[in-house]
C-alpha cells in the first residue's frame, strides 16, 4: 500500500512513520533523542551501545554513540546527573535514582497516577521495585537502560520476565491494571509488556523527549572529550556480504544500533530490491533484511538513504524525477506490512540534483537538502520536512563551483547539534571536505578518502560524538577514517558474542519472496506485489508470502478493496466486524454490493477461511461477469454458487482444481494465498 504524504500536516506525516493510530506528542527528529526500547511501543527501537564486559560496570566505562550524547560519556558522568524520585503509590517508601533529563517524564507519571488515585484507582508498589543500576542486560554486552537512569522495574515478583516467544493475543503473567500501565505509556515510557517477542511486565523505560507531553526542547549533547582532526587516519576496513554483488552500494543505520550499515539496492523482477546487513553482527547474511520498491529501477531512479522519520534509524527509498517535481518513495519501517511512503514534493526537477536528509531548522522533523549543480556553480536548497517538502526553508546560491564528481553528506563538525553540510571534493588520491555549518561558517578539512571507489557518508565510528567518515566500496571494502584523536574502537557496536541462529533465511533468492520459488503461482505472486494488492506475510521483514496459507474472508475483503480502489462506504451493520482490522474494507465491499455477509446476512465471518465458491461469488459481483460457461465442472452442481463458478470459468479466471484434466472446481476447499494471487491476476492483470 502506498501512503501519500504530499499534503499532510506534520503530526500526520510523523505518524505514518511511527505507526497506525499513534499520534506523536511532538515531532520526532534526528536531533531529538529516541531511546525507545522496542518496536512494540510507539516509535522505532534504538539499540543501546555495547560495553567492554558483561555484568556491572565501573565508573570509567565509556558510554559511546547516541546514548553518550543523551545521558553522559561515562558511567561516572551519568551518575553525577542522577536525582531522586519517589515512586507513586508506594506510600512514600520507595525512591529510585533517575537521570535529570528523564525527570520530567517521571514527574508526568506522578501527575497521571495522582489523577487515577483521585478516581479511586490504586495499585500498591512494593519493595521489590528497582531503578538505577550500572550494568549490562543479563548475559549480554548490551548496556541496560537502567544504566542511564531511565528505567524502573515495579513489583518484580508479581510481574516476572517471560521469554516467550509470544504471538499476538497470547496471555502473560502480570497483575498490573491497564490504567496503571497507561499512566506510564502516556508519559512517554515503553512497557515491557508491549515488547514483541519477550515480555517483561515489571519494566518501564523512557522513550525520549519527543514522547513526553510538554517536555520542550531536548538538552544539548554532552560535551565530547576528544579533539577534532583531519580525516587521514584510516582505522577500519572490512569486506561485507555484499562484496562482488551488483547494484548501488550505500551506507545508513538501517538497524538502529548507532553504527552505519552497508546497504545494497538492485533491480529484480521490475522492482528495486533493497538489502542491508548489520555492522553490529559482522555483516553476516543472517543479520540482514530485504524489502522492495515496486515498479522502479536503479537505472531511472536515484536511491537515497536517510533518517526521514527522525528516529535515528535510516529509511531507504528512491527519488523519481520523471515529472516536473520530485517524487520520493520510501520503504516504511512502520505501518502496515509492505507499506511504502510516497511523498509528492514541490521541489522542481533540475538536470543535476543530489539529496541529503537532516533537521536544518531543529523543529524535530528532518528536512531535505537539495544540491543543484548548475555547471559553473552549485546551489543548495533546504525544503521543510514539516510541510512534506512543499515549502522551501532557505537557499544558498552559488555555495560551490562545479561539483561534478563530488559527494555530499551531513554531520555536526562544530558540535552544536545542528546539521553541517559536507561537500567532498576529489583532490589527488584523497578528498577535501568543504563543510558549511548550520551557523554559516565555512570549514575545510583534508582527507585521504578516495571518492572514486565508493559512497562516502559522515557518521561516528568510535562513538565519541565527533564526525568520522565511512566509505562503502561496492561492499568489498567498508572503511572508516577517524575525525578525532580518540583511540579507535569498534567495541561499542561490534558484538563479540554474535552468532547466526541455527536456522535463518537467505537474502538472495529467485523472486521477491524467499518461499515461493517452487510455487506454480510465483508469477501471479510477483504481479500481486507489483500491483500493491498484498505484501509479505511476516512483518516487519515481509520476505515471505506464505503461498500455501489459507485466506480469511477479512483478508479477502482487504485484497479486493485495494485491487478495485473501492471508495469508503457506510457501516454495513455486520455484528461481528467491530473488532476486525478489516472492518473498513468489509464496509466498502458491502457498499459496492460485492458481499451480503454470511449465514443470515447479519454477520460477515471475517476470520473464517474463504472457500473457492465464495471467492467466485466475490469476483463475479466485483467485476460484473455475465457470460456463463456450459457446466465445465462435475463437482459444483449442488453449490449455491454454481452460476458464479461458471461465469468465472467463462472469463478464464478459474481453470479448475485438478490439472491437467481440470474437470473439478473443488468449491468447498479454502483458497490459499497462492491461488488468490492467481485468481486476482487473471481477473485484473
């Protein structure tokens, strides 16, 4: 499904990325810290840095990467900014240490629970409640959020950690009332009961300033403790899984762990397939994920990587310059499975344009920098993310000369938490970085980076808070040059315990999905994906189609609603669709006269598998088939849908169910996802 952001207001634009039904209390931007612990909560997850040991951490342990920016560069620095907070509903007997930057969120919890107590609600908080502890997550190198003073465990004995894996709707052990949990959620906390796979219902952790109502502007990053240098010290150079593979090779922190990942985009089956592997996991194939942007090609579209949503996690998309204004389509990291975000901007198309993403005006929504090479000179425009790039914020005419062969990125060289524009100019065997700061300064920094060998981007290698430069040379060389005098270390993002699981899925396979290569319906499935009628079956990766799984009546309503672009309709009045995620689609089908419900017509039976004969009736009503075949099947004489089946056969939408004879229709058999793809392809393709 394509979600249009062309004329959307900021809160709606941001909510596309955050998730359906979630309105951010503030816009979320790349300089607005995101500490969200799980994708199960509103917002995308960001991983904490790794420690140098497992267990409790000493005062001298460095806090590297974005969490060092947010809470302090060492454990000692974090401790120095802790304050006491009394836990509500504990009778004043339980106090914990929290970070002063998180205190407004904890104070909001106090207010929320006071309001609940005024209503007569009370949940007693006991002595088995814990806050600050400088340690790693049990058994791992990952630094616990308790280390930063932003997490609390409440009544641990009655709300134990449960390993799962949990499926939607599974029950887990907790005695916390929903109003108590909501008091924390509404203050900007992620509850462990909302985690996707495991459940830790004792646990709450602060998500960051953008999730707490009335928080205001976030505090500046903590001061760095290193000195800036030229980019001449190459400290890292490794080969990735993508070495020797064709396509466009780029860089972006798609995994959300603070370290940039290698990204590959290539053409396949009329789509652009996007893959990444995790730097934290040694670029192993099993650590990667794939997505696809339908009906696009790297020959006609520029691939772009950037933190468009501002969650400190990159999206990958394409720029379409085929019209008079620029169009952008991004693979969504949130929303419905397979969603892309289509942004119809007001940016004019010019002959030679390059794009980078960053929050120029620090309003919490990343903006789009457009670099226009005019030949003799190069202009830079900044378009407002809050308007979905409909409004130009500013422009710099003639900022550079001819920039043919240059590369552009954004960083923060002057450490003011505002993006600085890096323009890398080839110079001999290296490159000169021309840096135009957000405050209007021009800086020049030399480097030994060979731009001709790959794509360069500015990102922090050692986690000290200063800009370094990475280069992806077609996946064969993934290298970094230091921008400071720090001792180079990758320990904060390289996991020494990483191992591939016993079973994992390959990144490279024949079609869009890895599980349909042997399906006779593969071509139909590819058409269905390209038509954006349905997507994968295993969100958020969606690299499987599950062709042999049955289709429910509710799912079929969604497929037909998308395929036929049905308009909204009034409530059909079915008694069993109120809680269905497909309720709107079912109403559209009923309004169009495609469904009359099930049984006595008062229900729709959305969770029942749809049978082949029911599918015939749906399609005949939807497409208006009138010609009837002359009794082609021997097993449908007793079916109430025999006429529909014969009309479907006359239209060549069904061929039968027992090839090659195809004398049977199998009317009572449930429809599989693969068969559904074939039905819709023949009917609409």
